[in-house]
C-alpha cells in the first residue's frame, strides 16, 4: 500500500488479516482510501484509520471506533473481533442487495 502512511498501512493490514475469515476479500488502494471488495462487490473502505461500511441505502458509515480498537487490541477475546466481522459481513450483504437492485432498474 504505497499512498498511505506506515501507521495506516499497519492498520489496513490488521483489518485485512481479520477479514480473511470472510473468504475472498480483496483490498484495492486508491488515492484516498483502501476499498474492500468481496465477489467484486464494494462493501467497505478504510480511510484515515477508520472503517467505513455500506449501509442499507448505499451510504458508507463509520464503524464504532471503540469496537474496532477492541477488536484489534483484544486478539484473544474473540467477541470484539466477531462483532466487527458480523457488521462487516452485513455490509457486504447490503452492498450485494444494492448491486442487484441497481442491475434490475
């Protein structure tokens, strides 16, 4: 990840590592963020050490910072990581719904 700082890069790597349990998640860097895709569906972004996930109406909203911090800090306490993964999986399904709805228009 070349356009982002070392600290941001470490944050992104930790999040991507956590997302491996979702299977087939790909991170693509652009000039302002790292975009998160699953099955070629954009469902999230990492920007300025914040995770932004797609909501029901197709807008990216920030994930609770405390939950993210706990998920990254408490590696042995999987409850925080699991909560974050549930939220991220939900964002993927919402993005998939949006994509299908847009194709049917």
